[in-house]
C-alpha cells in the first residue's frame, strides 16, 4: 500500500486531461500502484465512456489496453474530490482556468504535478506553467512539481526506456512523484530548477513545429534539421538564462533531450503539426467539386465556411509562439529562428524565410525585409455563381463587426447625419422612404436586430444575380449591336473600318495572370457607363473570366433593365448611399467576398465632383484586398483599367445607351499589380494605392485631340499654334511618351478632329474654342492629367 510523505494511506490520484500523454502517465501510475484508484478526467464524453467500458482511450491512445484501476470522469469536481494528488495534463491555454475551477475542492495537503507544456498569458503577464498553477492555487507554497522530459506516450506505453525530470522547490513533492512514477523502464531524475525545466520543455515545442515544416519542404533534409536544432537550442538557453534558469538544465533531458526527441521523432505531434502546416502553405487553391457546386445553391454558407477553414493552423501556431516572442522583446533578445517561424505562421511569409534564417541567423533582419507572403493559386469553381450566395456570411460578419461599443457609437452618429440627407432627397426621390423608415427604427435599444435588417436591405440592393449562360448571350449580343449600330453614325468613310471598342495592353500576360491570381480591375471612369465598356471589351476573350462589374444606379431607372444588368453580373451602386457607413461596409464586404472566393471584380469611380465618398470606398477596397491577401494567401492581381472615348456625349439621367453606342472607345488594361510581390512592405496598402494611381495616369488611352483640347482649356479657350505644339511636346516628355507619339502627328490629327466636329475654329495661327463646345473641350482635357 502506497504511503504519502506524512504516512497517510494514499487512496486516489487524479490526472486531469485524457490526451495521449495524460493517459499514458495514468496507466504507468495504475500499473505501478494497483491498490489505488487512478481517476482520469476527460473533456470528451466518448473518451470517458470507452475508458470505463473497454479500458481503452479510443480517441487518443487506441492501441493501448489500460489498467483496470483507471476510472474516467467527465465531472471535474467529482474527479478531484478527496484525491491525494492531482496531475494536470490539459492543453496549456486552459491550465489556469482549470486550476481555478478545482481550487475549492482540493485539500491544502494535496500534491500537484503537471505534464502540460507552454507559457500562459494571465491578465497582462506571461508565466511559466509552474508560476501559472501557483497563481491559480496559491496554497501550494512552492510545492507544485514538473514532470518533463523526452517522452512519447506510444513508447512509454510499450515500456520503452525513458528518463524524466521531476522538478520542484519542494523535496517532499519530488519524492512523492518519483515514488509514484519510477519503475524499471521509467527513470525519474530530481531537480530543484523548475524554471529551467519549464523553459526547456516549453521552448522546444515551436522548434519542433519548425522541424516539421522544413521536413516537408523541397531540398530540406537532415543537414538543415541539424542546423535548426543547434540554433534553436542556443536561443532556448538565451531566454532561459534571462528567466532565471540554469544553463545545464536546458542542456539536459528537459531541454536538449526533449528538443531532439520532439523535433525528429515520427511520434511527435509538434513535428506532425509542422508537416501539416507545410502542406497547407504549399497546396494549390481550392477547386470546387461538382457536388459542392450543387450544394452552393441550397446551403452556400456550409460550403463557403468549409473552404475558409483551410488555414486553420493560425490559432494554434500563434498560441505556441506569441508568448515566447513577447518574453524575447521584454529581455531584448533577437531569437531569429523563433521570429522567422512566427512570420511564417502568423504573417504567412514564404517558408523560404525560415529556411534561410536557419542557415544563417545573422541575416534575419535583411531576410525578413525581403520575405513575401506565400501565395497559392486562386480558388476555382465559383466564378459562375451569383453573389447572393455570400449574403448570409456577409450579413453575419458585419453584424458581429459593427456591434462592438466603439463601432456602435460610430454607426449611430452616422445614421443621424444620413437621415437628414435622406430627408433632403425624399421629395424628389420617393424610393428613399423605405430606407428612411429603417433608419428611424435604428436605435440603441434594438440596435442589433435593426442593424441586420438594414444590412440585408443594402446587400439585396447591391448584389448581382449572375447567370453565366444568360450573361454570355446578352453581352455578346450587346457587343454585336454596338458595332452594327455604330456603323450608322460614321462621320467619314475613313472611320468605317475603325474598331468600335479597342482593347490594348498585354493581353497575353493578363490571360496568364488570371490562371493563378484573381484579378480586381480598377477603372478610372469619366462616364457612368465606363465599366460596361470594359466588360464588352473583355468578352472578346473567352479565356478571361468576366468580372462582376460596377453599375451606377443613375444609369437606369427602369427596373427591368436593372435586373438584366444584374443577371449579366452587374452590382448596383447607389452613389447617394455611399454617405452611409453601413452601405459602404456592405458594398466593401460584397466585393471582398467575391474576391476571396475566386470571382473577379471590376470597381469604377463614376462619382461627380460633389462628393468624395466613392474615392473613400476605393481606398477601403484596396486596404481590404491587402488584408485579404494576408488572410487567404491567394494571389490578388490589382489591375488598372483606363478608358478613353473619342466623342463627347453630354450626361443625361437616365443615360441614353443608344447615344453611348454611337461612340468609339479605347480600353487599356495595364499590367496587374500582383500583391504578393510587394507583401514584404509594411505599407502594402499605401504602396498599392500609389502604384495604381501612377499606372492609371500613365496608361490611360489617349486620342490626339485630348492634347490639343488640354492646351486650349488651360489657355482659357484660345492659343497660338506654336504654343500648342510646345505644350504638347512638354506633356509627352513629362509622361515619358516621346517614343510613342510625334508632336506633329498629334497636332495635325487633333486639330483635324476638333475642327471637323465644330469644336474649334482656326484663324491664321490662332485656335479658338467655339462657345457652345467649351464643355466638350473640358471633357477631353480631363483625360490629360
């Protein structure tokens, strides 16, 4: 019969946690001491049931027959009541909460040991496992005991020779647990350096994850694994020393020994976890199965949520490494291998960073500035689905996001301002009456319910209703009609063979890009219907997926026409509503949901000069795309699009599509900005905005008369011929276009166009704008920035 240190007869020992290692230790104790009851608390009811009925832990250790004196509990209180000793074997992140839950049921003389490994964040502090348990169970008075060492559950259960550290500040605790565990194959080594044992056994876990990652990457073998173990061990010693650990402890079985066993063994869960991470990082984008395509029409949220869980390692990886780096910052330690692992896990940098840091840790600072996000190919298979499949996800996400206290105050303040705006529009626009009634009901008392109603209303008003075959048919017919109708309005015989919608740019490069990246087009629109011209230009190439395209609500008042646009992939934007935070957020999340699931999107700024709301939305979209790259690690190609119209059409409401179809239009698609190429930059969003602006200004399609109109506009309506030529030459140099255009050709063709269209008159060497054509000249001049 086993006796405790105070000679009382021991009746029960409780192991809290029924994972593989907790189960293995319970089995060792049960075989060593068949006269006592070994209680094992299991979180999963199925585990407790299988242990009690079959004496097997079917979930975590299915091949091991357990001793008959092991009894499983699912009631935590009952498992510890009257026990002589407790061994904590839960995941480290729940150790503090678990100990506080059992505190009131433990006798002050109870012995407490632990198998859990990790650092715990309690409040604003970071604690070792022994410190965490003592914080939760203050009556222990330094009696808590660590049971650590290189020990795989599978080997211990097969009675393979094993050595463990039993570490505590209390000799009686050390003696108790050594007597409890030690046998002919399991050797217990006493230690009073519990901090050193904590640090060594905790710090090896992330290093083992790193070992698993590199083991599944090309050109990485034992050579690199050896370098990893050496450098990780050096960093373990550095941090351990700062925390008060003895160096020889981390050199021993609880440090170096545990590191080697965990980093290299096939039994290691940390190593296996790292291998799975490497597979997820390097795998290609998801292709939706035929069954999932059918299911998308019935329960889209099930399929989409399943697809979004591919990068599930984030939380576990963060919990393993974040506290270590916080401690490193506290003690001003570099710890390059651990930091590069953090960058791969949390910042999703290319694993190349981890490999190169292991090879030469001194280069980490240089390497991290060059490390890009590791991207996969874009998702495929949802391009032909309607945007309405994202409604449930967007609504739930936004409601959760906007219910925080700070966001709630912001939304309510904005709603009061927006209601006043709606009241101004209401006399002329009766369609705003329902929207106004929704905002009248938005208050703090029923905030969440009404918030959901408004977001659903906005999503329904924005989202496309895309039908692939219908869209293809209608847009092909529209393009054909555009050509045929335009033939009736040729002004000269030389214009008869002129291309009605010209598409320029590196189309071969674009075709290649859309195979691996999701394009998001940004159009520098001058007219409300410009996004439609982009789609009509792109439909010429069947290999380029058509984007969901921006449709200004002012384009049409006809409900049937709106519906047809939506069936073709158009999403409706009400420019007035852009003043509402809720509308802007709904529009943003609709677009980001499309991009996240592999659907190309075309965004167009078609606002007049009265408001900057839509420009704000463009910035929000770019920032959202940069965040999305970090979240999904699928390539996003920001693609600038420029449009130039040969003739001027005065804007009318609603827009006359027949007049639009008389025009001649150039669409230029610039080389995409692939976001992963710049993901190492800490200012990715700002850099992307700048590159987009520069490309849009430089690559805009230009007709010769734009230059002449610009000079005349700046000159107040008249200019000398030589002055026009000189200014054109200056513009070409400034825009770096001298190699593409001749000043003489621009002057001749531009003047010829403006004179033939009665926009200007020429008297000798002076050119004067016609009074009734000043608006057209201003329009043409606007293309030259």
